[in-house]
């Protein structure tokens, strides 16, 4: 089995569920990962839960202030609806880390 296959399967499932909810994720989809500008997220499923890794720029540019830090995080989120909600919040709504839906983080940090 290809190492990326679980991520590809999860991505296709997320695309289908999001489409049923009127959310078009296809422009963000790159085979196994979803990407928007300077942020990415991907998922895989284990024991009925979706695991994820997200990374990207956080903080907003205002006036002379440069962009914020680079954030990386891995964790577990409940079912597919929770995964779609997290993906939408991170990539489409560009929420900051503290504004993202509830999730169990396993590791996180900034650069």
C-alpha cells in the first residue's frame, strides 16, 4: 500500500461530504493535501477518527507589521463533519489557531 493512500482516501471522502454541504473544496485539493496560499492541511483515518496535520502562516499583516509566525500542528478530530469544519476554518475562513474548532492536539509549535 502506498503511504499516501490513507490521505488520498480521506481527501476524497472530505470532498464528497463538503460538496453535499455546498462547500467546493476542489480548488484547494492536491491529490492528498488541501492547500490555500500559505496554509496546508491533510487528514487520514484511524480507528474511526480523523487525524490531521496542518501548517502555515498565522497572524495578520497590519500597517508595517510583518506576517506572523509559521504554525504546525497534528491532532485528532472526531468524524468527517468535524474534519470538514476544521478544513474550512483553516483554509477558507483563514481562522487563527485559537479560533479553530475544538480538537485534540498531539503536537504543535511555531517557527
